[in-house]
C-alpha cells in the first residue's frame, strides 16, 4: 500500500481551524477528532499537530485556556477567536475555489 | 490584521518573554498530557503499558524536537538570542579587561569628540530660530549688479517702502537697524524704574512696529508696538528683553508703563519679551536688549541712497525662495528703470533668515566635523583590529559553534552583537565626555565671533545623533571582523594544534588593510593640521606696527540727544583726556575714533590735489580715517617716519592737517615726499558720491608706520589720521598707557569720567593686547581644534598600530622560534618584519598624501572664504617631515615588539605551545 499523501501545505491549519470552529477542544481530543473525520486518507502525525497549534495561537487565530477536561484532568483547550473565524472563512473560500478549479480540470475528458 | 489581532498576540509575546518558565512548563504539561492519554488509549486497545507509551512517543516523533518547534513558533527567540549574546558579550568583556578597557577608552574619546563638535554644529549651523514658522522668514538685501561681492548690502528706506507694495508672495515686511543706548543711572525710589547701578551701554534695535507680528512672537508682559508709534516726534516707547528686565528691573511686574532714561531721552516701557527670544540673531557681538520703534523722517523715507535698513519678510505659505526672488527682482528692475541714477546698480538678494550668521561657519565646521569623524574612524579601525585579534583566539569556540549547527548568520549576529555592546559601553561615557567637551568648546570659543556658541549644549537631537553614531560605530568596527571570522571551516581550525599559528590569511590581510588605512587617515589629518598650524604661527609673528603692551582702551559714545554739537563732543573728550592724564601712574592718555585694529575707523572717499573726485568705487581713492588727539602715536607706539605727528596746536581754526601711513604715501605719491601735499575728503564711502560734500583740503604733515589695521593676515589699507580737535566725533576710544599692568587704573578712570558726566557709560573696556588677541581669536580657536583632533588621531593610531603589531608578532613567536632554531640569523627575521611594516607604511603614506592633497585645497579655499585669510603654503619641509615621521613611527611600532620577540629563547618559544 502506498503512503498516504502529505497534507497540502497549509491544509492542516485549515482543518484545525474548522474543527475548532465547531467546538473548543484540547490537543489530544483534536488529534482523535482529526483521525475520526478524515479517516485514514489524511494522516496527521501527532508531532506536527502541536507546532501547528502553537503557531495558530501566536498568530492570534485561536486562543487557549486551561480547563478541567472530561475526566477531571487539566487540559489546554483551544477556542477560535474572532479574527480566527474571519481567517477561516477566507481560507475556506480559497479552498473551495482551488478545489473547484482542480475538480473542473480533472473532469476534462480525453477526446 | 486590525487592532483586534494585536489584542490577542501582544499578551502572548509578552508572556513568552517574561514568563518563560511558566510557558515552558505549560508546554511540557500539554505534551505530557497528550502522551498519557494516547498511552491509555493504546492500553485500552490491548497494548502493554510500556509498549503503549513507546507507541505514543513514536507517534509524537521526538518530544524534545516538538517542544523546540513549538518554542520557535513564539516569534521572540531572536530577543532571547540577543539577550544571550549580550550576557556572553559581557562575560567576554569582563574576561579580557585590558583589551576591553583600551577599546572603551578609544571609543569614549572618539564619540566624545564627535558629540562636542555635533553640539557646536547644532548651535552654529542648525539652531532653530525662536520664532513662529521660521521657515517662511527671509531677509532681503540689496545686491550690487556690477560687483558680485557686494551681495548683502543694507537697504535704502525708499526701496524698502516700494518693495512692501508687493503682496503676492510676501505676507509682510519688516525693517530694523541696530542702535545703541546709554542707560542713565536712575534711582528706583524716584518713581521711574531703573537699576541703581552705574550707567550702562546696551545694544538696541530700532524696529518697524509690525516686527513682532511678522516674527509671530508675543511679549510675555505688556504689549507690542502699535501702528503709529513710529511717527516722528511722538513719545518714545521701548520693549525690554527678558534678561534686561530681570537684571536691571528685578523682574518687577509694574515695569510696563514705567519710564526709563536712555540717551538723554525718556522712554515708556510697554512690554517685555519672553525668555529665549532673541532678535536679531547672528553677526552682533552681544545681544540686543531693548527694542524701540523705527522712526523714519520724511527725508529718510524718500531716500534711495542712505542704505541704513535691514529688511526681513515673511513669505506666504507655499511660496518658494526662487519665486520670491523672481518676484522681487522684477520690482527692483522696475525701480532701476524709474530711478536709474540711484538704482541702476542694485538688484535684490533673498536669503532664508535661518542662514543668518551661518554661512561663514558652514564650510569650516563641516571640515572640522569630517576631521573629528576621521578620529572616530581611526578609533573604529583600532577596535576592529582588537576584535579581530581576539576573534582569532576564539576561532576554536566559533568553529565548535559552527560544527554544532550554528548558521553563519547566527555567528555574525553574535559577533556584531558583542561589537554593538562594546560600542554602547564606550559610547555612553563618550557622550558624557562630549557634554564636558561642549562646555570646554563654549568656554574656548571667541564670544565676539561666535556668540551662538554660548548656547551650545547636548540637547535631545544631538543626543539622538550621538547614540546613532554609537550604533553605527559598533556596526562599522564589528562587521569586517564578524564577516572574516564567521567564515571558519570546521575541519581547518579544529585540526590546528593550539593557537592559530599565523592567523587566517584573510584576517591577516584585513589587519594589514586596517593598519594601512589608519596610517593614511592620520597622515592626511596631520598634513592639514600642519598646514594651518604653520600658517598660524607665521601670522602670529607678523609685526603689528604698534606697541600693544600696557595700554588700556575704553569707549565712550555721547548720545546726540544730550550732546548735539561737535563743539560739545570736543569739549567732553578734551576734558576726559586731560582728567585721565593727571591720574598718578598714567604715563600717557589719548583719544581716537578707533584704537589700532579695533575696526572702528570710518572709510572715506578722497582725491589728491590735481586729480578730480572719482564717482565710481576704486580701492585707490578710499582711505581709512581716524580722528585722534595729539598723544595717540606716543601711547600706541606708532612710529612717525617723516615730518611730524599731530600736535596739540592743531586746533580748530588752524590749517587742517593730516598724517598718512606708508601705504597711503606709497600708493598716492610713490617715492616722492608726501609732506606738504594736499588731499580732499569726499564723504563716506557708503553714501553715493554725489551725496558727499568735498570739505576744505587737508595738508599732509607727516607719515607714520603701517599698522595691521584689518588684522594680522590682511594687507594694510591706506590710512589717514586727522586731528580730533579739527573734526570732532561723538564716539571715541580713550587710550591709556601705564608703566605696569594697565587694568589697575580702570576704576579711577571711571570715577574721573563720572565727574565730567555721571550718566555716560564707559564700555568695551579692554587692553590693547586683548584687542589684538581678539582679532585672531577665531583663527586661534580653529587652529587649536584642528590640531587637537590631529594629535588625537595620531595618538589613537599610534596606540592601535602598536597594539596590533605587538599582538601579531606575539602570534608569530612560534614561527620565529622555528626559523631561529633552523639557523636563520635574527636580523633576517627582523628584516622580514620590517619589510612588511615598510610596505604598509609606504602604501599608507601614498594614500594619505593622495587624500590630503584635495583636502588641503578645500581647507585653503574654505578658510579664504570664511575668514578672508590666505593660508600660507607649508612648502617643502613640513610635508616630507610629517610623512617620514609617520612612516618611522609605524616602523618603530613594528620593530620594538619584533626585537623583544627576537630576544626570547627559541626553545622556549617552541615549547610555549
């Protein structure tokens, strides 16, 4: 079986933002959620998740808060900020355009 | 990204910087939490706990690397690096105390000297005028169309009034002229205000009533002048300077409306100007303290000949200097057509008011700034050399850093960070040195020529520029060593045993280049300073033609309001000379309209018998003229060469006589005897020839020696001396000769003069030697500064070159040891060192001379333009001597450490690894 393709540059950020837009999550839960929603097609290593989270936090797109988690352990929950939500909308629109463009190219048939 | 964005990010950055421990602990906790949960998850799926944990860690891909990645996302690591570099730099500075101290000292000196000159530049060249929107203020002069050197002539009232009609480009015009006021002794208790002190002579300005409006400044107390207060015959009003108000009127608030007496006239004080207000600025030896309305009579208002006014104007917003010049030139051309007789030759010259009194210093202080910049550059070269030397010893450390993965840019950043730290550590005390240097400059500067210097100080702009200079210096001296040292290849250096045996080749070349550059710059500075010093000393030896020793001079100017007729002037000064002559210890007393070299004589047109009066301007037909009493030549020691001096018997009613100087006699009569010839005076040179009235002829009765009337480095003008009795003047200098120090008799003279008229102040009290010294004060000041900077450069270069040579040779001890051990005779090794030194010094001298050549040309031209002084060519002796001296010094700096290296035991040198 061939290796699953690497994530397109910047896509991980988009995925994280989208998932966090639905509900605040801590890192581990986010990683579980990523695996769950994207199946085995998109493999996000746990390693690249945290630097990406910290980058988004430093950019101001998401903010973090320490809160007790489901089993009463302390965990760092990430929430989308308002600038983050705007950023997500923009990026999602970009993504749609890109995907549509690629899809239309792929639909071309050999004559 | 709006404000909202910053709202989220700034607290994070701050937290990353200042709560680093906390942030790191949270990162640790977050990642550990993830591993724990993942382990639990794995165990739940049936793994062994150990195995589950291992799998979780593998999925994370190296906990430490992830942490580092997360930390790098914080965007503040460069600040951390900088902090670490600074701490490390501090440690290096502490470890190498000697080197650090040397570098700091040199930097402090360099920055200090530059700061001092910067503040002088600011005071002299870039001062901000204390007026509203000073950028729109201009001054306007009459410009001679036929003679381009006459570009700033004062203005005739009728022309000024015609210019004023122009309303397109100018918002308003104002005119003024300097006046002097003799403040009388007034008793405070008698109702009218005034100090109880002795009568005082102060500088005033008669100004058009709208002056303050044009300048945009309000009085701090009372009011400005009102329109109509300049009507002839109306009561006089006056506005005081803040200083005058404090000094003479004790800052009393009821001063507005009070009266004071000056020039025998009563003035009503209407206002006081704010502290710091000065007008005019520049050219005047002391500051104006009283402003009065400019009163022009109808005759004056119609005159296009009496050039008595200075004119300034405010441009309308957005109007350029060129536009204003064009517009007013058209007006002048129109006037020239309408009044060809008086205006044919006059155009206009408009200059920014801010340039007033700046022009003459611009070139000179520009050069001085370059000189002091060179001193700093030499200090930079020294420090760069020291850093290079230290860096080579640190090569291993740098290589290890590079081998461990430090990028070259990171190494450069580290080395430059250390350099900038060093420059700041040297520069901050340097600015302190500069503050002190500024005080020294202000104290040394001749107050008469450079009144602005007393306002010099290290203010905010100077401080900022000096700090910038510090940073620039740091970058400058660390960039070359940093680039060179960071190039280290890991294998090369790590393999070398112990210290680098001969330093890297590149570093060696850089070092030689720096030394050569220092030699060149130092030599260039030395040559310039040598030139000006040589001129200075040769001029100082010039014979003045008179004897200035033990002579006191002081001036009395009788106000026309109280002493209206020439007869009264004659009586006053005859009595004054008589009174002073009877003071015990006074061996001679005289009066003159000017003292030798004090520049007070009047300049007159004349013609000799048999020639017609010339209308046009001609050197040969103008003469300096002094009115003197009989004792003048004896008191000043001016030698009578032919005929006789003026006698007490040359009184009014007797035939009018004159004594001429050698230049006059030679120019007018060649070798023939001038005694008995007759001359006719045609009036003051500043009035048109037609206005002058030819008086009765003067008979020449004697010839006296030339004196350096216009200063030591100017040629002597034609001069005539006439009898004060036959042509009295209202303002005279009293000259008093004593056997010993002349200062002692001043108090007695004051009291004797007080007996004649207690209201008349005695001013400009100074010895004749002071007058002479004053004449050369600026030249002396400038020569001193340039020489001090050249000597600083020389010392810095000497220390620097010696240090770097001694270090370089100590690095080569091993090489020398091997050479000696292999049988090379010591003198061969010495020759090796010498050859290298010789090459550096020859190139340095060649470059230095090449640099000095155009610089000296520039200096000569600048001095000529600003000081009207021709620098004497130094000739064939000084230049080669300075070149040879510089070369020899460099050779010595190499040979001394080399010889000491020779003296060492070769075996020891080899073993010292």
